[in-house]
């Protein structure tokens, strides 16, 4: 299930920090009325060994805007849109009800008005699709250096291990939710990815390297539908890996 929310500032234009993803994530958690579910999703999630998956994702904000690099802010001139995807019906229901019942919500320290909330329940029926990123995808590996420090290495789509790590991430998410591994492989292939598609985001003091661009996904329709709802790659619940389908084959 996906939600598309149309918002605007209380005085028309509204300004956020350029790295606003953590505020969007906070709004999602704040919207959950079931305390037990909110606690489970925030603190535990669905687990595969030591890995935890929240199984939701969200997009960047889309609308007419201007960026002020000196102050590192982004100002949306008028209405703007936000997309949220999840495989969890409880999340869709509670978030949708919260947004529909509030006269306004807060993103960071800014009040915004909810103009419209739309729902979409799409099932992908093909084995091959082309996608564009609504929020950049990231894939990485964390390891310990000889002096005992943890280091994270991010990979770009031209790296040989990129597709392998993407597939492994998908397998872990799928098994964490369904309890069994997927029966079909996931193949991902860059179609149109440029240097300008590289995005570095600051999230709660940590820099994350991710990629926009266009990609081909090949797998079973069930697997592609699952990824359409939860996102591809890592850190989905921090606003990474949401995509739209641009071509079906």
C-alpha cells in the first residue's frame, strides 16, 4: 500500500533544512496510535538474525522549490507531495487516519497543512520493470578495522558487488517478514545512472551515500510487488530506496 500526501505551509511557502528526512521519519512514528505497534516498529522491527527491518519507506518531497546553499535550506513555494510505502496494513491505516484527522502536522518545527491523502494498492504483474528513484537507493557494508573501529563502505551501481548486495538485502527483508526465503532471484541492472545521481545525505549526524537514476529489476511479480511497497536497498525507513515504475516489459 502507498499513500500520497499533498501538503502546504500554513502561510503558503514553507522552509525546511536541506536534510529533512529525519523529520519525515519522526512524523511517521508520531502518527502511530497503537503504542505497542509503535514500540515494536521503532525499537525492534522484523528481524533476520542481527538485522532489523521496519518494512516501510518514503520519498523525498516534490514540488516547486528553491534551495539556499548558504543556509542549507529548501523552501517549497506552494503545495508539495510526499509518498509513503509499506507492506504493513497497520501502518497505512494509522498514518492515514492521523493525517486525515489533523488540521495540520509538524515537520521539524514547521507547521504544514494536509490538503489531500490518496491511497494506492498496486500489484505488479510482470517479471521485468524499469524504475526511477523517488528517494535515492543505498547499499553498503560495515566492517571493523584493525584498530577496532567500525567503518561503513558505500557502493555505487558500477561496483561488481552492488547487485549482489542489493539481492542479499532483499532476501533478508523478505525472510524477516514472511519467515521463508524468496523462491526467485532478484536481478538489478543500471539503465541510466550518471555522476550527478550521486546523493550524500546527512541523517542524524551520519553521512549516507545513495543513488538516484533509472534501473531494471527482474524477479517474480510477487517479489517486485514486495519491493514496490517496502523499498529497495538499505535504510528504507530513513527515506531511501523508494521507486516508481516507469516501464513494464
